[in-house]
C-alpha cells in the first residue's frame, strides 16, 4: 500500500495506463489473428482485406509506443509474405 498521497495517485494512474495498454495490445493481436485466419483458410481476397485493416492498427500501436517500429514492420512483412504465398 502506498505511504503517501502522491504514491497512491501514481499507483492509480499506473493501473489505468496498464489497463488501457492491455486493451490496445489486444486490439493489434486480434488484427493479426484475423489475417492469419484468412491465410489458413486460403482465402486471398479476404486476407488482403484483413491485412489492409491490420496495417493501420499496427502503425497506430507504434505511434502510441505499445510496440516497437521494428516489431510492427516484422509483423507486416511476415503477413504479406504469407498472403503472397497463397498465389
């Protein structure tokens, strides 16, 4: 338990930030899973659509500092490779 008012406030703010960041992480993971699901179903048009919806989500997470730019780029590259492999 916090010993000062300031420490109690910071603990409350940290919990709010943690909760918000968790929801954002869930959002980008869901976007990736949607693309992977379409790739596994071998539905290229749906996979391309899901990919085009996932890219702005990943870029948004980079801007919010939820994930690093390199991680977003890696995800986008790998997803794109899988979509192209569908032929």
